[in-house]
C-alpha cells in the first residue's frame, strides 16, 4: 500500500517543536502547563521500543498504509498502548520516517569520511543502506523523481515512487503526488540527506565513474528499489545483493 497524503499533512497538529519526537514525548505524559514529561518507566520505555521496532518492520513490509492494529500485533501490545505513545498514526509515521532519513544521512557521511575513492564511497553507501532496509521507509520528499509526460520532452518532477503494494512484490510504481505538507523538521532532515548524498554523487561524477545523467534522486531510488522483502532472510539478503550489483552497474559510466 502506498503512503497516504494524510500521513504527511499533520505538521500543524504535532506538539511543540513540530517534530515527531516532540509529539511522542507529549503523548507520553506532558503536563497541561506544557512542562517536560518525566522519564518513562522501564516497562513503558520497553513498550515504546517494541512499538517502534514493530512499526519499522510493518511499514517496511507493507508500506505506510498499514494499519496501527498491525503494528500493535507485531509489538505484542494492545492498540491502545500504541495510541498512548503516538496519538495519531501520522505522528508514528513521521517518527519512523525521520529516523530512517537520519540513518541514511549518517551512512552517507560515514561513506564520505571513510572512503577516499569516489566510486567506493558511493557504492559503500548504497550497499550499507540497502542492507539496513532504510530505503523502504523514506518519506516522499526525498524520493522525488522526474517523469516525462506524454507529448513532452522534459520532466515535470512532480511524482514520487509509490510504496510496494504487497510484501515481497518489489513493486515500485510512479504515482501523482498531491504536494503533501511537511514540517520544518521534515524539510531539514530531507535537506541534510540530499546534501550529503549530493556530495557523493558529485565526487563520483567528477571522477568520471558515474553516468552524467544520474541524479541524487536516482541514487535514493536505487536504495528504495533494491530492498525486496522476502520471507526467508538468507534469500532476501542474496536477492538484495544481486539486484544492487545490477543497479550499480547501471549507474557506472562506460568508456566511449
């Protein structure tokens, strides 16, 4: 199922600070006077960790359209427990998407800092990101790709990849976007990711190792595409590695 526009239209409804973490903490028990909430009890913290882990798994397999009940079942808690931590599905979706965006940004920075050779840095980032499964959970604002309309030579740049519709299908279709509203925190996180991946792309292109027509969006699309969800972990890892090898070859420049 694909990510619903409503999941990205709650910036004004999120608690002070605009970010999903602020909303989650607000849900955990802020006072009426807006004071900071006390640290979670051990059992409450454990439940929160179970919910976040389950949400990442469920949304990664089914897309952000999966219901909260599925998250609760995977976490082995009641759905009321999920809603006590996250007062709406929008807040939980934002929390997971922010974490995955941050995870990819860290992985890109690590590749930049630890690999001197441009192609090695880019391929390391792609392999690490695909292995972590983060690409399946990225928000649409970092997955924009240009799609040529019939009868035009250009790209309108107004469409985003749809989340896979069934587990293991690997389907990634392009669908019209309704310009979802995003918070300042969402924009900042997406901008940080796009900036650091842009540096990886620029270095590889300048070295003559990357096709000149490959963009940052193309690289992120590879991450989102190259992470199939299969029931057997070994098969999933092998399929992801094989698909990524093929996609990496497609990104490389070829001597004229």
